[in-house]
C-alpha cells in the first residue's frame, strides 16, 4: 500500500498552543488520593505528593491541568479544600457516590501544579452555586487587594496570588446526570452573569463556557447556539467533550474514530462562527476540547457507596487504544487554528496514561507513549497537508483513510516532525513525504509504536507495548520515504539546513 503527504513551508494551519497537550485531574476514584497524593508513600514529598508520579508527569511535559472536575465540581464547595486540614469537613460527594475528605483542595493543588511544571485550568461550580461563589474563588486565587477572600488566602499561608488564568464555567451542564443541570437558556444567562462578575474581580482571566456534553447529545448544536447567543461577548472558548470506545470489538471502525472527531470539531467551529456572524462580532470564539480519551473498558464498574477514594474508572488500555489516542492527537494538531486547549481525561489512575498501586509502584499504560511524543515533539506550527491515501468504509458509512497524519514545523530547531499512523490491519504502507520550501531534508529519527496483538496491554510487571527506534536511511532531499508497519503509530523527525 502507498500513501503520500505534500507540505509547503508557506501553508500553515496555525501555531500550536502548547495547552492542547493538557490533561485533567478530578476528585474521582484514585486520581488524587492514592494517585498524585499519598502522604504515607515512600516517594511522598513534604506535602504528601508522590514524586514518582510527578516525575512521569514532568516527562510528559503537560502544560495545563483542568481541576477539580468534571461532574465533581457541580456539587463542590471550594472553601472546603482551604485552610487548616484538621478543620476541613468530610462531605458526601454525590456525583460519584463517595466521601470527599478534602485533604487536597486548591491550596494544595496549585502547589502541586508548580511542582509538576504545569498551569491550573480551574472549574467553578455552576450546578449548586453561582456567580457569587465563583467571583469569591477568583478573589481568593488571584487578588492582591486588602479584601476578605484575598486575606483569607494570606491567612492560609499564601501571600502571593495563585495567578490562575483560565477558568471553566461549570461542567457538562446539559447532562441530566449533572448535579444542577440546566437548559440552554438557563445556563447561557448564568454563564454570562458569572463571567461578568469574575472579570470584575480579575479582568485578565479567560473563560470557557460549557458546550454540549457530547456530539450525540440531543441538545448538541442548539445548545451551543443558545449559550453563545447569551454569553458570546463574555467568553473566550466553548468546551467540547468526547470519548470513544470499541464496545463492538470492530478494530477497523474503532481506529477510524478520529475522523468523527475531526468532523465534530468542524461542526462546533461552524456553530461559533454562525453566532459571530449573527452578532457582527469581531471576536472569534475558540475551542477547548477539555475532555477527550478512550473510555469504555470500565463503564459497567460498580462500587460500594460512601468510601474514600475507591478505585473507579481504571480502564486498562491496550495497543489499539494507543493507536486511536495517537490519531486523536493528530486531529487536535491539525485543528490548532481553533482548538487552543485540550485535556486528556484523565492523568492518573482514572482513564489515565499513568497508573499507581496505592502504597506501591507506578507504571505507564499504552496511551502514555503517543501522548509523550506528541507533547514533547509536537510544538511549533502545524502545516497544511495534501494527502493521498486509499480509504475503507466503516460500518457507519464513513470513508476512513488508511493514513492518519500531521506535520509539525519547529523553525527554531529547523525540524519537521511527521506523525503518521497506518490504520490497515493487514498491509504495511510505503509513505512518501514531500517538503516544499525547506531545501534538503534529512531523516534523523524514526520512533515506532507497534504490537502484533492489538489487545496487548502494559502492567506493572511487564511492558508489552513500548516505542522502539527504527533504523533510518538518512538520505537528503525534498522527497522522503518511510515504511509504516500495519496498524502502527510513528513519529519521524527531519532536519533541514
């Protein structure tokens, strides 16, 4: 099988905002307690954070982490996670049916973020609370004034403000499962008023309004139009959430889900631009794809209620999951002109690339690796591609190219990074890549993620799926060729003079 990519130095999708390689920590399962935080662990630092977990997160170079939810945030009182830990209340956490001990809150999490080398994307509760509590939280986190909540932060040991820039106005507010879910009219008005008051406290923040909870929601489309009609002038982004699964065990369909993701992004762009045109606005609303991942292995898990940090949603990812995650990352890169923030949901233990054993070790799942290479190598500007690839037809009547790809140009390093996935389950692919306007290019590195068994998984004891370096023929020229194994994910790096 053959495929081709043509890129020209002058034709760009846009500059990649590094925050598209963001992630998510929710007070859910063992994401916080037993995940990032375990005071009794042998690797725990002075604040109880697991340094073995921190080391892996820093290796991923995650630039932003959404916190504290998720469904959790819609019933959360942020004040419960501040001040003297001995006086913090234990609460019934209704979203996930557990007890929240509040040992970790914004006081601790903002310090964890500094140690992880990441920024906080903070969500506010618009389920059971409203504008007043949201503006109070902005004051607590960001204000330098001699006022109540800024002084409360100082009393709690933080003289300097946390400086949180990006804020989410609630979570999945059209979902009937959401505590305090709203109609589009109700949420649109609430988001607008909350945004106004939060900006009165700190004019420099940027705000993300909730889009519909997913492409297949009956509210999708009309929800975005209504919410944007109310809040367009006050917000900067609208959110998108999407998870994919292989419940029917159809690998060909499953590996093509990133094509659906691309269509979803373009649909939300169109909705935003329709409201922009209606309002004769100059401002463009960009997208925050702040929940995305594979999630289906644990969907039927049941737990005994009212425990503290029981294992929840601990999907064990296989090789085909890593392939899909890799192609989803390419889709985000190829839409970087509008997708400025994206959050792999989640980061540790809960549908996550990093797993821990409470009191024990830490290891990485199959999806860790495509995220690692995308995050660390995919910085710069995404180039617009012309591609030629054979296609196949999915069971839901979509044409799926066998080639999934993105090309990233880093002018400072004079590097071109080609991310490429061969979706074929049976044939290897010869890929030709033509670089126009760069002079002679030389391949310097080829990383391949491949396993014969699509269902291969990683465990603490054995890593079945891991990248390997492929030997390359470093031939200069504007036209390069690379061989892609059947069902493989690849990163090929080129340099130019």
